[in-house]
């Protein structure tokens, strides 16, 4: 996994951990709601294990949140001006 992508995942895990704490639910309650094994959920929230997209979707629904990718985490080059080495073609005067 690329460094930037790993940092994005770590940030997501940290945010989810804070949302779980703020929800007032215990890990056991969240695990019961989502069908995710409590030990697996704990390992995920401590950054020691990944989760399937399906399990992550169930957690998101249980917490009543929506995930949105940050622009700097998305794949591909960022939008904006071309690098300094690339010049625009000159227009000919008629």
C-alpha cells in the first residue's frame, strides 16, 4: 500500500474510532448491530487489521454517517495547473 493511501486509511480509522466513542455504544453493541466480530472490530479500530467493504458499510450505516473520499486521497494527479516544465502552445498571429 502506498504511503499516502496508508495515511488516508489511518486517518479514516482514527475518525471512525472517535465516532464510535462519541456514539455512546460499546464495541460489543456495535458488533451486535453490524454482525462484525467484536475482536475483529477492535483490531480494526486499533489499526491492526483491515475490514471488508461490506463490514465497513455496515459500520457506517450503524453510526449513521457517510464516508466521502478526501481529494488528496483519491487516485490520479490533483487538478490544477500543469507543472512548470510544460508550456502551452503559442497561438499564431494572423
